[in-house]
C-alpha cells in the first residue's frame, strides 16, 4: 500500500511540474505518460505521445516559404538524431505527417542534410516544425555532455594556494564521512564554467568556434577592455541545502575591482549560445564559481559539471554519488585556524574544451581559445 501511495504521489508531481522545453522564446510542456515498461520497448513513440499539442499560430523564428505546391520549411539536425524523428518502423514520422497534414523528408542515416517539411497549409508546416524541434531538443538533452566553455584559473600561485587548502582540509577533516583526496579538483584544472554543450556533429563544433569568435568581436573585447580580468576567489559554499551531505563545494568568484563585468561577459556568452540552441536554456545567468571538491571525481577525476541523467541509448540513469560531510570544512574555512581560501587570478582566455571521448568523460582537449586580452 505504501508503494502505491508513493507512485501516486510521484505521478501527481510529474503532472504538476512537467518538463519544460523552450523553443524560439516559447515554453512547451512535455507531459508524462503513465505506462508499463517492457524490455526492448522503443521509447520514441512514447516521447512523441507525451508532447503537448503545439500552437498553430505563426512563429517568427521559422522561415516558411510559399511554393506553387503549398508551403515549405527546412531545418538542419545532426544525423545522430534522425532516428528519433523517424521512430520505430517510421511510426513517429507517420504520426507527425498525419496530424499536421504535411510531408516530411529526412536524409538517410549517416548522411548530413536538411529535413524538409512541405504541406498545403502554412499552419500545418509550422506545427510539424515545432514538434520536430521539441523532439530534437528532448533527445539532445538525453545525450552525454561532450564539450564546455570555461575560463581557467590555474596560475601557479592559485595552484599553490589550492594545494595548501587541500593539505589542511585532509589533515583536519579526513575522519569526516566521505572526505578523502579523490574528491578534490586537480589544481591544474581549476576553472570557471560558462556552459555545458552537447555537440553531435563536426558542423556544430565548427559553429561553436565561429560563435566564440563573433562574441569576441561583438562584446568580449569591449567588456574586458582588451585586458585580463582580475578576479578574486573568496570563501566557499556548497550546492545543496545540507552541509552534512555535500556533493559539490566551490569557491566564490568575483571581480577584484568590484564591478559586474565578468558576470555581464559570461551571461552574454551564455545568452548567445542558448539562442543558437547549442546550449540548452536552463538558467538565465551563469553562477560564478570554481569547483574545489566534487564527489563525481571519486570515479572520474576528469568529470566536468554534472553527469547527464541519461545513458547514450536514451534510458534514464541514476548516477550514484557518495556525499561527504562538509560541516567541519566550512567551520575550518570560517575560522582563523587555517590560511583562508582566498586567491587572486587573471582570466585571459575563454576556452572551448572537449570533455568526452567516445561518449565518456575523459581528458580535456582544447579545441579553441578566445583571448580577451589584446
């Protein structure tokens, strides 16, 4: 009986707080479907059924061309995602075509090209395009993160201060639950993350490089004044609400001169990449922080940010983490018993970094560098 009540409660919460998907300035709900799960069952059709009916009105973000036969709209997507639009035995595409009274042409698997939507009515073409965008975004969210944008904070002096902090914490708090050397950040990889990306084709990687350069030309140089950004890392905080069960401990980062220039710069970069669809819109602002301890490092010393909650085949996965007790660490930092976790650094470059190899988080591979210091 308790089990039934729990499932019912979870179902109610799913209905009251459905997943929100943002496309072209609009927000769509992805409604949950209550169903039995069978082994080898394909999830694409269920995902399509869970999509809320999209508005039939015009969307300014879509370019719909009138032709002698009716209306036409095209979009590009990584070939890896084609199968989610086609669905099992082509069922998803058939449902889209029937319900929107359109015809949808999709390149063959492994071939890059355009998805072409045609129909007699402009509203039907727009509806099909919106639903395809929702499908693409839904399944892109299920892919592991592949890249990230960041400022690095790994100057020699910063590394030295960080190692001193690590030494003192291990000396005085190693008996606390979950505290050991494996959960500390590699001092050479201290950084400030701007955003996590899922890039599924060489074209998207090239687009990211080009967009970074555009950001430099359009606003990064103006905000930075062509000079390195002088920052301070002062004090530590934890991500969750229980200091006795911490997964991430981080240093707070702010401009040394007290200005808002760093926040403005990273927020504008984030906004530009969210508008392009290369970064999924989950936050309106970057939380300025440098991770110093993360329980994900126990199993993967190169882990960046959070793991995606889905496996590569789109199945939901729970990543088990062993939290640590951070209460004594926080007291230690606030006291005068240790050297304060205060460091200064210079932000010279925004780095575009590949964090995964063959779908698994691996060693960092730098793909592009944008210098904000002339």
